[in-house]
C-alpha cells in the first residue's frame, strides 16, 4: 500500500466516527467535502515518513497522528476561506466549503474537524498509552496559542508582525508537529526531528508567498494575489521575488541537512526534494517571471 493510500484510508476511517444517520447530514457532507479529495497531503506524508525512519512499531498510532494533523490542516483551510478572513470562493479548484454549503455550516465543519482530530488520537492509544499524552500535547500546541496555526491567523489582525514569527505560526508549526509527532508515535525523541519540520514549514510558507505573486487562479486552484489584497505579511513583499526564491532554496537545503542519520534518510531527502520541486519548479518559475514582465509592460 502506498503512503497516500494509507493516509486516505485512515482519513476515511476517521470520518466514520463523525457519521451517523441520526446526525445533521449537511454537516457530515461538508466535513467530508473539506477533506476529500485532498491536496498533496505533505504533512501526513512527512509524519509517516519520520515514523517509518524511527521504526513505526505502532502503525495505528502513527496513522492517527498523521490523520489528526491533516484534519487540523483541512479545518484551518475551511476557516481561512471564510468571508471574515480571505473570502475565497475557490479551494483546490472547486468551490470552497462556505461557497458550497454556506457560511454557518463551514464554520461548524471546521470546528467539527478540529474535535475529530483529537477524537481520532484518543481512540488510537490503546497499545502505546504512555506515548499518547506527549503526542496529543505536541499536536495541540501546533494549533493553538501562542505559536500554533490559530495564532498565525491572529497575527493578520495585529498592526505589527515579525514575518518569521507569522510564518512559523501559520505554517511552520504544523510541519514541526508532523515531524515531532511521527517520532513520538514510534517511541523516538521528538526534539531530534523538530528542525526538519521547522525548516520545511518555513520553506512551504515562502513558497506559498511566491506562488501567490507569480501564479494564477488556474495554477493555484484558489484565488491569487491574496497577500496584496489583504495586506498580509509576505516574503515576496519583504524580500522581493528573487530574494524570496533564494530564501526558499536556502530553507530547502537546511531542511535536507537537518535530517538525522537513519535508515529512512534517503527516502526523506527524496521527499523534501520532490516537494520543493512541486512547489517552485525552476521551469515554472521562469515562465512566471516572463508573465510578470509582460503584465508590467502591458500596463506601462
């Protein structure tokens, strides 16, 4: 079974916990719509890759950790798209949850996915009970205040923000949790693996800033130009496009260098390299720069 199949099967099992013929059907449909079909699933992939590198002696627990992280990520996307934040009508090339089901159901489905993430974890700790507490704490800290993804969204409401603090909270925290949780689920030391998630998470946010500038809605599957439209902190704005690309490359190299020596080292290096090329392909970036030059020339 491929890693993606393993992730999707685990997520489908998680959705069963939230399904009942006696429950509100619209909410259940919106929750499933929020999670399937997924994106790259890079966070749960990273979680399972680290677990595998550490022995993965409790696959049920590592599956739960990976699923919880993806459910929390999906919940954050539902809330990010709401009219009170980005007011985005598209996500992954189709109507966002609030556009498809209405704002009230979108808010509730995001909330329900957060609860479901911890329900999945709680149901999986029967074999390695002493790992469960630290694992749940790691994941909870990556979501809440003061340094989780909720705090990352809240920084957009502040008058002043340090770019790196914003990026670490909004994106980096869940990546860091993915690597730490993968290690913890397998009974290994979380601190050894946190740097990989930290560097990769920051790289992911820088890539998102770059893509928001140079890509269009068709390529992104969601509205482009959102950072400028909402006056959000951005690497592309602070460093310039070339500086942001240089920073992205630096962060990818730091991610690769931080991978500990282990039996899964080669596989993890390949995963990081593959994901970095998917995010900011060199050929795609050259084409995008030509698009920007054309736009600037046509408006002058």
